[in-house]
């Protein structure tokens, strides 16, 4: 069907004569439409991949890959679990913690926070908070000195810096002659961290675990044991294996359970966005139909002559499939290159546009991440360009079939 003569004629029809300039303009718009659709689809999916990867990294950098707690939500013997945890192949770090809600009061404002008590020597094994400190050190949290490390947004909201005092109000109550009063304790700000994720920068405060135990009346108990895994995508299998080795009944959860709805929502959004943008590519691809219909109308006499010279209907159909495929291939190639270039440079282009126009596209107090990340996956590029080219070929079938049905006698009767 696709002999050299057929390919040659199909390529020949891509060149415009003076009287077919309008057809060439329609062809150009079809190419640009496919190219813009493919570029947009690659770029959007790359940005969404970047968001997903960045969110996963930042969430798992501040929370545990997995955690172990007692059946009542507390652990009284976390040291007993260390031998089993240490020998589990997939576990690379562990640390106990105490967690509870509290209120922070400064001279200017009051804010609710998630208060987390940590051991400063073990915390770097399970989180990256020490790498994101913009003021102070994690080692400044010492038992009995009641120091506190705040997220940058929280410190800014409270109007405090390192060295300032603030009051921590615990939900635990004290019975006094004056009545039931909340537990209060003065803390000194010894550090500020900024992970770039508003949820943690605004709502998390860290204190020494001994101070947390005293404030929340935990005595020798802890909330649980946090684990860091070598491969976060093997969390479920590691947790299942560890559960069979622990000496007793415990609750074990991994990050896929704690944040499953969040990441499922991202995956659903990616699929919906892919379908929506693919429809744009489909509309652009089916502009090829109008282009080929106009070419067929213009070349009816030429087709009739070719038929009288012995060309079969299948060969005529092949000419226009070649023509339409060439339009689709060029548009897909142009869009693929444009999408790859844009996806690889979007992290540089967006800040430049923000500085140029004096706007911020992603406000930190609205979105989880205030920067626009991008992660290009070649599997996405292959899938997008393949589907765009396939749609282009499908768009050629009807006009090519109509061209193959042209009857030479009727077309040449008045020539």
C-alpha cells in the first residue's frame, strides 16, 4: 500500500501552490494545534509528577515512614522493640516521640500547634528537620531547659525569634484552690526550621522529649516509635514482616495508610487532567480531517487521472494517509520537543515570570508548596506522543476513504 510512488505523491501534496495557500494555512494550524496540545500535556503532567514527588519527599521528611504504638495509643516499653527493629532489613532508623496538641501564646498572638517531643540524638535518623533549620541548632533542645523549635511561618505569626519567651498551654488540667486550670509552662525559642511546606512550617513545634513527658504527664511512656525505611515504596511489606517479629501486640502503620487518601487524590487528579488535555490534542488532531477534505476536493482531477493510469483505490487511500500522518508526526515531534524543553526548565521560567510581573503564582498560605517543581518521566512522553500520533492517523482514515471512492469517469467528463 505504501510504495515509494505513493509516499512521493503524499509528500508532494504537502507543498503549496499559489491557489492552495489557504489549504497550507489550515495545515499549519493543524500542526501547531497538535504541537501545543502535546506540549501542554507533557508540561502539566511533569509539573504534577513534580508536585507528587515533592510532597511525598517533604511529608516523609517530617513524618515517619512507619510508626509503632501500643494498642491504647501509647508505648511504655519502646526500648524492648529496638532489637526487632534494628535487625529488620528494611529499617534504617528509629526514634521515639511524644506528640500532642497545645496552644502557644506570645506577647502578640495565640496559636494552636502540634507539639512533638523528640530525642535530639535520634531524631536525625528519622526526619530531616535538622537539615532545614534556619536559626539555632537541634542540639539546643536540652532536657529541663524547656527550649522549643518552631516552624518559620509559626514563628512569624507569633512574632518571635530565637531567644524570645512564649507560653505553652497544655490540654492537661491542674486542680487548684482557684479551680480547674490548664497547665502552663514558659519555653524559650532556641531554633526555627523551614521545610517549605506550609502545613509543617505553620503548625509544628518541637521540644525535648523529657520536657514533653513532663508537660503532657506521660511519665516514662511515649506516643510511639517512628521508623525510617530504606525504600518508602516497600513500606507495606516491611511493616508486615516487622509485625510478625514484635514481642507483643502493637499497632503498626505506614505512610501509605496515613496519607493514602491524599496521594490517591493526586493520582485521580492526574488521570482526569490527562484525559482533559488529551481531548485538546484530539481536537487538534481532527483538524487534519478538514485539511484532508479540502486537499481531496482540490485534487479530485489529479486523483481521477491517477486512477486511469492504474492506481488502485487502496493506493489512493495510502497517499492521503501518508499526508495526514506526516502532518501528525511533525506536530507531535514539535510538541514533544517543546514539552520536554518546557518541562525541564519550568522551575527556572516560573520564578523569572514572577519577578517580571511582580506576582506569586503559588501562595504559601494557600498551597502546600510555594514553588513549582517538575519531574519529567519518559514514560509519559512516550505515552503522550504515541497517543497523539495515533489520533492523527485515525483522523486521516475518513478523508482518505472518500478519496479512494472518487470515480474517474465522473471527474474527467468535463475536463
